[in-house]
C-alpha cells in the first residue's frame, strides 16, 4: 500500500461515541468479546479506503498520544507526509539518537518533520510522536460474500477483518471459508464467525494507516 492508495476524497467519518451514549454496534460487541478492547472504552471509528476497498475501522485510541497532540494545538495534528513518517519510524521512541549517525537523506528529511513530532537538542534527535491509535477491526460492508472477502483480505495485515452482510447469506459455504481464512462474518446483525486476532508488525505503512484513520475520526 502506498499513501496515494488511501488518500481519496469522499471518505465519510462515522463515530459511534462511547458505550454510555448509544447502543454498541455488532462490530463493537465483537471487539469486546474478542478482548480487543475493554468494556466501556471509547471505540472511535473512521471510514478509510485501501486499494479501492472501503472499510469502517474500529480503533483503540492511544490516550497519551491523543492528549499530547491536543496539548500542542487546538486542531487535530496528523502526520500525513510519507517521507518524514518513514524517518520517524526508524527512530526509537523517546530516545535521543545522534544526528551524525543518520544518512544524508535522513538528515535532509529532518527539516520536513513537524515540530511536534520530535526534539532536537545537543546534536541529537528524539522522536516524540507515535501512532495515535491502533485499528482492531476492519468492518467491510457488502451485499455478496465474494465481494466482502476480496475487500476484507486487504486489511488482514493491519487488524482483524470482518465482512458484514446486511441482505442475508448468499453463499452457504461462506461461514466455513470465513473461519478457514480467519475472517469474521456478521449477517443481519448476528455474528456467525469470529475473526482471528491480527498480530500486525510495526511498520511505516501501519503507522500511516493509523494517521489516516485518526484524520477521519470524528469527535
């Protein structure tokens, strides 16, 4: 995935709010049953598009990073530039690194880093920023199982994918195939198959997706 594959206009933001303000969606209930989030924890959602496949990400907000960014500016701060994000991903969090140990390209990239993402002092750079949230579920709405499956596998590297069918089950073998592939299946609001929890590896791509969702998150 590249940044341009998901930076599409028309992505609509959804926000289910906290559990105390409105009924939980089937996806939220599923996330809690899988132990992906705590009971009563806010579950922000955002619509994103990866490789042309739209999904609603159910996310766990990083409260410390969210508060840190809010303390820097009143507007929501998002790291959207791929080059600086790659540089930050290669730096340890909160540990000073001698600038002299960076490559010429990396040193040239420092000037493009937003001020709130790092600290420069005594010839060292210290990364302050980290991903603002972690996607736990990617809910793909579809009318046919085959279409939902194609979209769901796109999100497998980042979180647990779920196909949500709202017009009934069109393929009797869908539950078996979903279970075999580790993909969740919700039909008419009922969870038929639970997804296998994902174990994504930290990467610039997963961080970029987190920023993408954070930008589209309501509230």
